C-alpha cells in the first residue's frame, strides 16, 4: 500500500469510528416524529399462518413409439419390457379458506395429477391431504386436511380491486419455504393469454416464481384477493408480470368442487364477438363495451330467451360485460338450471331477457351412418372447450362393439381420429366428407400420448 493510500485509509477509518460513536447512529430509529415506521409485518404475522406449502408425488406416462405397445412387434424383435411410467414430484402452495373444515384452495396444475399430497403448515405440522375436486379449465383445485387449530384468510371482493392497489404475494417459490413479495395491481381482467380455458386474471408486479402457484395474493388488510397462478418469464425467472385468479371466480368454483367434485358447466347456446369501436359505430351505439351476438343455436336457452344475431349483450346478472370473454367467464361460473338475466340492446332498444342454463349436449352419431366400415362404433366430435384444453382436434370413438370390423382392425374406445384419408378433420361432417365413397379407410389415430395410422377395410 502506498503512503498516500495508507493516509486516506486511516482518515476513513477514523471518520467511521466517530460516526459510529455518536448517539444518532447508536441504534436504528423505531419512529419518526413520534410515529412508528410503516410496516406490513403485523398483518403478515396473521396472514402467513393461512398459507401452506404443498408437496406432491405422482406418476406420468412415458411417451414411446406406438409400435412398442404392439405385443406382436415386441415378440418379433424381442424388445425388452420397459417401465411405461415415471415418478414425478412437485412443490407448490395453497391457501386455507375454511379453518373448521380444513379446505385449501390451490391450483389444478399443482395437485391435479398427484397420487400423494402433503401439506406443511407455517407451524411445521404436516398432513396428508385429500383431493376434494379440481377444474382443469380454470386451474382451480380444492384439497382438505384433517387438522385442528387452523388459521384461514378472510376473502375480499375482488371486483373492488383497482389498478394501483398494493398487494402482497405469499408462497413457496423454488421450494425455498414461505416467502413474501410485494407490488401493485398492474392490470385487471387479463384474458386471451392461452394459459387456461377460463381467464380473468389479476396482473401484478409482485414477484411470483415457480412454486408460488396456489399461494395467496392479499391486500394490505390481509384479505385474500387472488390465487397466484402463472407468470410470463421468457428467461425462466420473474420479470414483474404475474397472474392470479380473482377470489370471486375461485370461491365460486370452489363451491362447485365441494358440492360435486367437479364443475358441471352448462350452455347458453350463443356465439359472440367483442364490440369494437367500428362495430359500435356501425350499430349506432355510444356504448363501446359489450359483446355482439353472432350466432344462436337452435332450441338453445339463448334461442328460447329471444336472443337474436346482432343483439348487443351489455350486462349479465347485473354485471357489466366488457367483451366476449366476460360472457364466457360468467356462464362458466353458473350451474345447470341457474337463471341468467341479460341486459341487451336489440334493434336499438334496451331490454332484459332471462335464460336458464342447460346441460351441454354431446352430438353423437352411429358410425354406420358415416361409412359401413365404421359399423358398430359411436362417434362424437371433440368440443371447442376440450380442444382448447388439450390441444387435440378430431372425432372421438365414444363406443365400439367387440367383433365389429373397426374393432377387428384395431380401433378402440377413446381413440381420436385426427385425419381420414390424409385429410385433417375436426367435425363429423368433415369425417364423412373425407371418407365418402372409399372402400377402405386410412385413419390417423391419436391414442394416449402416441399417434399412428390405421387401415380399416
């Protein structure tokens, strides 16, 4: 060390010793102007008791060439038997919403495929949880633990959230243990992200990372406003864009799951599109929020209620409709048999129509009506909702008679016909058109995680 540097070092050290010895720095201040420093610690001391860590174990199917499932192929090539499943484990979070009954809200993707679910509380206690119900389309699940002396979270009305409200995310990121991050509500009503079938997300910049899924998003009063669900993370980490399911949606779905173990969604029988400024101008409307009815299914609840193509739906059950997604989400929360009151603009006049949500009907058809080679089968097209959830399009084999020509050629119940005679198909009509006049059928079949071609004569 040079002499100049040594002098500067000695001067700096002496200055620090003087500062440290002064009364002002002898202890950190606990208040300013006789007011305590702001802190959310008191709120978190109660809130964090209701957030749990979840560990799951399960099994998943190993993808393999469909030929390896053929016993004749395996015998001919003397292929050794290999395990067709592998063990999986994951970590996530959950929120106690009913302390007396031990109900915990979490995400379907955290527990949906689990064989074993272990819940660890803030006080260190662990319990094996029971699956109550799960809804893959909204990514909501409910589990239950047989524990006493639990602390649950009060649930807030998520419709009262505003952009800019402060929120706190609590969960188990990366399996590190309970962690708290804070931020604000960045946006509301986020949809069209392709993350879930039903989307109405709260967007927040509070850090949400893998493992936070199923955890709590709370306001500064310690009330639950959302269930942390997803992130946008191109680099694999938090970039300040996280999403949570609003409590109004999650709690409504929870009641379905507790009652039935699943969400039995009905249908309204209406197709809609967003009311854009251009469409509003074309319909001579000042209001630019709502959804335009584009199609009404015959004999559907919408048709019986008197809805017509060109009607503008502006409110459902007293809640304003922002766009087409608002209608889908609202109907998706209702049970079969529920009444839905819709405020519409029909031919320039406002009116209220009431419909009763009906059971979804799966259109099935006997295979022989499409082609003689499919005699003994019962076929149904995959619905748009199923397709959006699984990514699979085509016609499903709902039933097949043992000994029928299709069965003898290898077709099985549950198979998905994705292509027929090299033509991609989505509907029963497309299947009929693709195989019309053919003596034999060349079908591309999706079975489980594999796909193969099958010839039926």
